[in-house]
């Protein structure tokens, strides 16, 4: 139990502090401790509630000095009283390994973009953007898959930004190293989570590869 004492000890609800350990699971078998959160809940006079909420990024202090405030919430409790919840987050002392996640979805694209469209182009009415009546075809769009890869890297200090590389061919690395020209960087975010900086880069996959004449970094 921490030594913090938030709020007014004369109020009817006692402050509660709860520590939760967090872990990453690899290959669905083993897990390693990656950090913990400290949740503090207390009741305050509503007029003093704002002054009792520390600024984001503040340290919890002893005995969890590496836990930083990442979330705060206040809500009505009773007349004149406010319930305040503070979430402090800490990472383990060792930097977590780079992680990857892959997600796929589907989008509707014009039939002219289908890889086999040129085989039937003579049956297409380009002026009216539809099939000729004699073609026996009516489909005007098709379902195309879209795959994104997200790479998360952890740093002990703020990393350099990759925003200047957005829109250019870049390989995510890791299990995707062999597909050097099939990814472009479409997003890059940096955030402070607990005691570590996290860089999250998002890549868009193309099965046919990206044209280096247009997507290569200058």
C-alpha cells in the first residue's frame, strides 16, 4: 500500500490503491513481466477536485517512483463530492522487444482496377463507364483486400520521428524483411507510455509491390 493520502480523511469513503501487473505473452506459451499500473481512487470535496489531480506524466512517488500518471477521471459521487480515479503506468526496467501486428480488411474498388480487366476491355463502354450489353456482365466494382502492418518499438528516451518518410517505400523489418518493396509507410506516432517512449509505425502492403519511380524516398 502506498503512503499517499489524497482527499479528506473525514469523508465517508476510504482511499483505495490497487496495483496490477501486466505481461506480454509470446507464441501463446511463455509470458514476461512488462510493467504494472497503480490505480488510486479517492473522494474529494467537489470544489477542490481539480487542484488534487496531478498533471499527466507526474510520478506516483514511493514506492512506485517509475510509475507515471497516464489517466485521470473525475465523476460525481454524492452532493458536493467527487470521485477521482488516477491511473499510474510503469514499464519494467528492461526495454520491451519490438512487436508486430497485422490486420487485413476489404475495400470496394472500380472494376477497371481489377488485374484481369484488360482481358475484357473490348467489352467495356469507356464513354458511359459500363459494360456493353453484349458482354453479359454487370459488375462495376470488386472486393480488394487491404493489409496493414504495425511495428511498435520501445525506447528509454524520445526517438526521432519518421514523419518525413510517410508515403515512401520502407520495410517494417522483423518477419517482413524479405518483402523489401511491398510496403510503404503510411503513419508514424510517438507516445510516452510509463517510463518508455513508444514509436508506432503503420505500413500498407501491396502484393505487386510499390512503383519505385513514385514511392522511393528522395
